[in-house]
C-alpha cells in the first residue's frame, strides 16, 4: 500500500501491524458489523480489505479498540515498531 493514513498524528502504511480487541460496538450497528469482519486483521492492508474504513481506523485507535504496533517512518521510508 503506497497510501499513508494519518491516524491521530501517526502515519501508517498497509504493512503496519495492528492489535485488535473485542467488538464493543453497538450490536447490530453498521460499525459493529464491519468490526466483526475486520477484527481478525493483523495489519492495515488486511483491515481495509475486510471492510474497515480509514475513518473506522482513526476512531478505533482513538477509542482503544485497535492498537497500532507499527508506524511509517518518513525519514527511513520504512515501517518501524512503535515504542
């Protein structure tokens, strides 16, 4: 994925790893259904391929439903672990 996504000031690329918790969204809502589809994703590409939206990623990270494990480093032009 060449496109970078700004998630609360952190740039992520498709290869960046994620950790996703349980689905705590309102049962039956559109966001709950999307979360059910992408909650097994291991990286941003998979998250998007399974129906997650950029807005979902931003919201889920902000609310703590998804944790960013890696980010895109502009200086080195590669994925690095978030410390």
